[in-house]
């Protein structure tokens, strides 16, 4: 199958959501701060459960006017964007927004500031599988997004994180997982 367009997730693929969220949760926790390695060894995707707070409380702590703007790019983000641009295949960032009104504008600004991705290359919504079709490739860190995308007719590459079942590490060359899907 020839890839006709790429969809890149933002949080966990391009931006380090985890470190900022963990820092925010630690700052507001009544318990001793949880080190990154402890979290990674004992917890998965559900950060609210790991800290014993409701999902509503989690998003109240996370989804503030400065959170999304303060995310750091993951070490491979610039190289990944450059490699994708070099293919000439159209790409978009497909990111699930929070419910906060400031999330999408902050994510849009972040993508432009850190990676040069323009607003017209951004699609925000949680139903990424609706963009699946023959030729579409999703790069995401959430198993269920990749599974729904492939079931809807697209192809997907699962980027490793502590909450998915990918059998690779961040230290590995992520591009090597994506390039087999591209006409290079």
C-alpha cells in the first residue's frame, strides 16, 4: 500500500506530555513526589488513578492556561518532522484536545513555535479513526487509536510509551518503524 498522507499524534509522539503532567501532579499531591522511574515501573496510561484523583481533578490540575504551551519537544520530534517533510507526502498533526478552551490554541502555537507546523496542518479531535482510509498512516502512542485506525482502513505505527505494548524503546530509531510504510 502506498502512503498518501501521514497523521502524527502530538502528545507522546512530538511533545512530552508525560513529564509535564507528572510534575504538575507531584506539585499538587499531598504525598511525597513520585519520581519518573517509579511511575514508569508501576503505572500505565491512567495518571489520575496513579495519583488517586478523579479524572475531573486530573484535568483541573493539568488543563491550565499555561500547561500546553510549556510542553517540551521529545528528543526525536524535530528529526521526525524533517524526515516526514523530506518525503514530500502531505502530513498533518492529529491531536486529541482536552476540554479546556485554551488547549487547541496553545497546541497550535506550540506546534508552530517548536516544529514549524502551521495551523492548516493541524486536526484536533479524539476520533482519529474517522480520518482512516487506504493510504493513510497514523503515528500514535495509544494502542486503541492505532487499532481503531487500522480497523477503519488505514495503517498505523505505534510509538513506544509506558502505557502501550510496543516492543521498542524511545532510544531506538523511530524513523525505522515508519519508513517501511513510505515510498522511499
